[in-house]
């Protein structure tokens, strides 16, 4: 992906909102995974 594609993608508000919601989903999954691993390790 070159800079032109990047700028075109981020020019639209919808694209920005989609990427934010994707980032939130990823962040949520990471947090859930860390919590799950913590409980799993603690339960060993």
C-alpha cells in the first residue's frame, strides 16, 4: 500500500470510523485473551 492509497482510504469519514471500530475490536480481543490467560495460569 503506497501513500496515495493510504490518503485516499483515510480521506473518507466512514473509512476512519471503520478503522477505529476494527481497532477497538482487536483491542477488546487482546484484553480478553490476556484476562483469559491470567485466569488459566492462576488456575494451574
